[in-house]
C-alpha cells in the first residue's frame, strides 16, 4: 500500500521548491549579471562574499527572536515579504557601491527564511514521521529545473534576465510562506542567550567548523565556475546543464537519505563529503574536457549533499528542540556566512590571478574539513 504524503510535507516541499528556484538562478548566473554591470572578478568576489557574510549577523538575530518566542512561520512571513521589496532595489543599482549596499540589505533578510524553514521542517518531520530528505529533495529538483531553464533563456537574451527570474522566485517564496504550518517550539525561556547555550556544545562547534570548511571549499565553484566554463568555450545552456547535473546527484542522495545515514552515520557523511570535495576540486582545476567535468560534477551529491544531510540529521538528534532555530542559524551563519564568505573573497583574488587554478587550493580546504569532522563519527 502506497502511503500518501502528509499535507504538512507537501506544503514544506512547495516552500523548498520556490526557495530553490531562486538559488537555481542566482547561484550559477548572478556572476553574469554582476559582470554585465561592469564589475571585475575581484569586485564580483567582494559582492558575493558580502552576500553570504551578512548571514553572520542576520541569521543569529532572527534565530534568537524565533527561539525566544517559539515561533517559526510568522518570522518567515515577515522576512520573506521585506525580501521582495529589498530585492526590487537591484533594478536601480548598476555600479559597485550601490550593488554592495543592496546586497547588504537583501542578504541580511533572505537567508533567515531558509534557516527558519529548515527548523520548521525538522520539527514537522519529528512530529509527523516523514523523512527530511524526501521533502528537501524537492528543493533540489526545483534548482535543477531553474538552472536548466535559466541557461536556456540566457543563451538567447541578455544577462538582465537573471534579475527578473530571481525576482519572480523571491515573490513566489513569499507567497508560499503564507501556507506553511504554524508549528511552535517550546520557547527557550531557560536560556537568556540561546546562542551561547548552543556554542557550549563542543561537538556542535566541531560540526560547524568541519562543515564550514567543506561547504566553503565550494567558493570558487559558486563564484566563477560559470565564467570559467564560458571562457573554455562552453555555452550557457551547457553550463546550466552541468550545474543541474550536480544537483541531480544531490537529489539522489537525499532520496536515499535514511539509508545513507544508517549506512555511514551523520558524522561519516560529513567526512565523506570533505574527501569527495578534495577530489572534485583537484579534478576541476586540472582537467578541462567535458566528459571529465560531467564525472566531477556528479561528486556534488557528496561534496555538498552528504555534508548537509549529515549536519541536518546530527542536529536533529543532538540539539535540544528549544535551541533548534539557534543551531540552524549558527549552521547558516558560520558555515554559509563566515566560512563561505571569507572563502568567496579569497576566490575573487585567486581567480583574478590564477583563473581555473583557483580550484586547487579548495581541495586542501575540503580535506581539512574532513579531518576535523572525524570525531563526529563516534557514537553513530
């Protein structure tokens, strides 16, 4: 007998799909829009670093308020609505400093929407008994569709289309947030500063550092893979397909998430991700042929997907629910803010000097993350 998905799981899947439409356009192709605004590689690296670096401030503040109140849906609604208005300002920003200012505003508001959504999904999965990975994979599928569609569109129209496609995704996400379940966690009244209570957990700190290095090792890929591959002569449509292929492998991992966690353990998945990243960035920096790139892109399912899946399962099982939003925000702020932001800035400098050779130092970064994550394999 086929078990029907719960309405809660369906609504959360729609949220992930809408949010990842934005990522599927902005991650591969935002550098093209920035380049069309006459920014050079170093300036592009700075803007992208600012975009993720603002998470260090925005995510902990949003999580502190959410954990103190126990609310999830209402803060998401407010943040998503203001994000629509702030992203609209990019239409009037055509030089480096205006783009920097709008990036500071938008990327302070937008990432907490996903952080709170992740916390809401973990809570709902524990309550209703569905698998987190089976819901999260719809975000990855939407990413694939968006990357392919955006690549096909940009093969025919100017890079200004990146702005309009992204704006539509942000507005759709805000609309879908109105239909999310209104689940509440126990307010963290016992913790005046939930962030300090979370950071006292040494294993959580190890997880944040390990995942920060592993996910941060993707910096050159996120910022300059599209420009690098275009310089090698590959079309925008083919580049979109390469990005989509990587996420398709991520989907496969999320679909088998429960099996992967049972087989490897949450910590084991994180270590495996760091090793896969080291192999991937070495190959991407040294090899330019299309068949090799296709094989290397398949490692995205491990270099990104295994680290994220392992982190979500580890936090779901080891973090007090009253601190769940804070733990998720620390994960977003430190992993995808502090570490990725610093490495994106470095990526701009490295790519300006070494072009495709900038991928090579990222291999060492990913491998270091795997080594730091080894203690997380204890007590599977």
